């Protein structure tokens, strides 16, 4: 007898528990009793039926002595209860997948029934005379075990099973089977005609009906699963009652039909449910993986935006400090600083308002993100505030106005140049840097060069990846990734030139006069 229960009492098991909670919910009263095609199909049912029936056919062909109703009923027991044991193992896998306490108790109960059934089949085949002299004792033991199982199922949603259900079920099944064997050897005769046995039979039918009803009213499972579980449990009760009756073709026929029915229902229900749980777990894992990826992308966005904001605030702070040094700043320098301060403040405001932020662009995953600005640029006006801010920090940066005009996002271009100059200051603090602008046909190139030690060969391959940095770098590997993303999102380019001494990064922009 198999028993299933709610999946809403899942133990706290970290990510696994969180994953399994995603697919929960009470069964819809309108659920069909038919197995859904997405979970099971007729071919699979026929396969299970074939696994039950084919050994019987081979046994009848190979052993003429089994070609009687009694022989067929005995042979059926050797097929039915191993199949019930297979259903137990499938149910145990479902317990391991879901962590449901009810699945644990169900595995325990079904294992007891399977082991006991296998042992009784051997006892019936080996000692048929003794078996039919004391069949009442088997039903007495079944009634006691059935009552305990019913109690366990009633408490299953509120009580955890502290032991491994499959191992405990196999041990308990052997103990129950040993009790049956001992009673068959040493107990007084208890024929099926005894009044006590008649009362036990009636009570066993009532317990079987109660178990089936309990199964069918579990919450958290589709009705097709509950129906097969409850009906399969009742079929196995009928099988046990029929197999213990006197030697008659009617009882033998009932035992064969009920045993095959119970085994098929139990196995198909357990297999279909395990398939459903595995599919749900896979879908939940995919959904969880997507959520983690989204969280990681958001975290990268926040760190990239913080990188932009930090650079802008640093430039503003330095310019503000220098502007307060009245006697040390020449009028021309003051004008440059004021222009830089105004430009950086405006860019910071756009970053904070999500206009021109690090990762807001047409290629962003956010459908509500504003499109990257694309306009004609006076590159001198874009580059000058950036160069001035780095010079204000005491860095050696040279640049000459070029008068070139290009097409792109001014904030993205300014931030990319700012990152490249900052990269020079971080990795080659004693080096000098140059910003050179050239008009080459339909393209304007902005080169940021330095005379430092250059980029190690092992770092070049992953230079623009998130976190790509050398083993001795003190940076986070964000800046160059962000600069590359800022340029490529806008349809521009950023590359590392390796044929020069030092380091040379080149930004490529469309020339303004060639823009469509």
C-alpha cells in the first residue's frame, strides 16, 4: 500500500528547499483523473503492464505445473510484489527530490508491504499445506500493520521521519514477514472459517477503504495521482484477502486481477509522479538560475554605475578644492577647472537620473532603459574636461585640441577616456600618458597611450572581461570591461594595440561628416 501527502511541509534545506517550494499548490478540483500526456502516456503504461504480465507468460510456458488457477495465483505474487518494491524505490527517489515528509512515510509503508508480500509468496509456494492451515494469522498481522500504517499516514504531515525511509521500511518488512513465518510454523491453526478471521477480514476491508480515502484526500497532488495511489492500495488489500482464501478458482482469479491491477497502478503512479517532480525541479532550477544570473547582472550594473559615479565625484572634488586656492590657480586654469566642474556635474546628474548611465543603452536587458545618446560631438569639448581633471590630480597627461567631430554619446566617450587614463594611473603611476585624436576617412580614432610596462600577454586575452586583471593588479577588473561595453553598445569600438611600446588603447567613432 502506497501513501502520498502534501508537499507543503518541506524541511529547510537551503537552496534545494527553496527550489521545491516553487512548484507547490493544492490540487485543482477540476483536475482530470487521466494521466496528462506531458507526464505519462499509454505506451508507458503498456510497458509497465508488460513487465508484470510477461514473466507470468514465460512461467506458464516453462512450467506446466503452474497452468492452474492456483499455480497462476502463486506465480502472480512473485511478480506483483517485486513490482511494488520497484514502485517503493521510485517513491523513495521522489522523497529525495522533494524532501516531503509524507513521501518518507509513504516509502516506509510501501516497503513493508513489498517485503512482506515477497516473503509470503515464497511461503505459499514452499509450504502450501501449512500456508492454507493458518491463513488467518496472516490477515491478523495485516490488520495490525494496516492500522499502524493508517495512523502513520494520518500523522505524516505533522511528524518527520527520523530515519531513512527505505532502509527502515526494508528492515520493518523483514520483521513483519518473520512474524508471519513464525506464526505459520508455531501458532495453532486458524482457518478462514473461524469467526475471528471473518471479523478480521471485515476490519481489514474497512482499513483498506480508509487508507484509500486518506490517500485520495491528500493536498498538494493532482487527482490522477491520488486516484491511482488510493485505488492501488485498495487493490493490494483485496489481493491479500483473496490469496489467503480457500483453494478455489474464483479467489485465485480475484488474486491475479487485483494483484496485477495494484502493481500497475502503484508503479505507474510512482513513475509518473517522479517524472513530474524531476521536470518541475529542472524548471525550478532553470528559473532559479535565471534569477541568479539577473541578480549578478544587476550587481554588475550597480558596481559599474558606482564606478562612474566615483570617478565623477573625484573629479568634482579635486576641481572644487583647486578653485578655492585663489592665489595658486591662474585665471586660465581657473576657467578650465570651472568648465570641467560644470561638465562633470552635468554628467553626474545624468548618471544619477539613469540617462547615460554605465549600462543603460539599446543593448541593455532592461526594456525601459533609455536609448544611448547619439549626437554629433565636438571631441575637444568632450576630452578637455577629462584631461583637466586628471591633470588636476597631478597626473602627467598630454593632449592637443584636434578640431575633430564624431558621432556618439558624449558621456560614454568621456567615461571611456576617463577609465583609460585612470587605468594608466593605477598600473603605471610613473608613466606619462597621451591622448591623440586622428581623423582617418570615415572614422575618428581616439588613442590613449602611455610609456609604461605594457599589458602582460596572459592578461590580454581577457582584458575586457568582467574581473579581467593581472595577478598583481589592485583593481577590480571593472573599468576596462565598462569602457569596452560603453563603446560597443553604441556601435563604436575599443581595442588594445600590441605593436607599440607601453600600452595603447584606441577608441573608434564614426566621423561626423560621414554619419548617415
